[in-house]
C-alpha cells in the first residue's frame, strides 16, 4: 500500500467515523529493527484483530507479516509510524508502544 492509498483510506475511514491510533517513533537501536525486534513486533501484532501498518517514509507494510517488516529495512535514526485500526486498537497500541520503547 502506498502512502497516497493509505491517506485516501484514512479519509474514507474518518468520513465513516472510524478513528485509528497512530504511534510515531524514532528508532535509536544501533541495529534498527532487525530480526529479533521485528519478530517481537510481529508476534505482538498477531494477537490483535486490528489492522496494524508500519510506515517508513511513504512505504507501509502489514506488521503481522515478518517478511514485509524485514523487507522495509528500518535502520537506526529512522522515523517510523504505526497505524492501528480496529476493535482492539487501544490494547494493541499499548503493547506496541511498550515494545518499541524497550528496543
């Protein structure tokens, strides 16, 4: 999904009264989001029914897909954004915030 497609979806969701959680984070880990942190994030995301997208710049990937997360190649000193949309978004946002703070 491109940034433009996601923006259009977000506008449509807002028009229908759907609000999502957004978490912005600056990756300080020396190795970025490498295999271990990616695995922890994917494992956490899979617990929830909400759609969870990880954004790096204008590229977004499904946080429930390890291959996509690794392919995003998030390095140190990179700004990322998590968009969480669904019935359990509050719980998902809380867990993801705790995980990325500890990375």
